[in-house]
C-alpha cells in the first residue's frame, strides 16, 4: 500500500458510533463550521476549542463544541429586552 492510499484511508476513519469524541471532519458537520475554521480554532495559539490527540488524530469532545457554540450565541433584540425586564 502506498503512502497516499494510507493517508486517504486514515482520513476516512470515523469515530465509533455513539462516541462523544469527533474528528475534525465530523466536528465540522456537527457544528456547521468549515474544517479549516475548526483547525484554526483548535490551533495551539488560539485554542478556543480544546482538543485531544490520539496519535495523528485530533479529537474534539461534543461538550466542548457545544460550549464554544453557546458562548458565541448572539441574542435578538426581543430576547435582550425580555432579559432586561427580569
């Protein structure tokens, strides 16, 4: 098997069904961000989303993705006005 074939096979690998950890391509689909944007957000300099390394694979926990997405939520004027009344 050539190195190119090995890379392609490794790239297609997916996490086991029901796992809370996602590889970059799966995480991209899960949260709706592009793979390149996710890679930038997980880079050591930025580290906006924590990652776990499994050999050559970069894994992201769903909980961490959900927390990041929730932190970026922008409320509508209506929601902000409702919160101000409370």
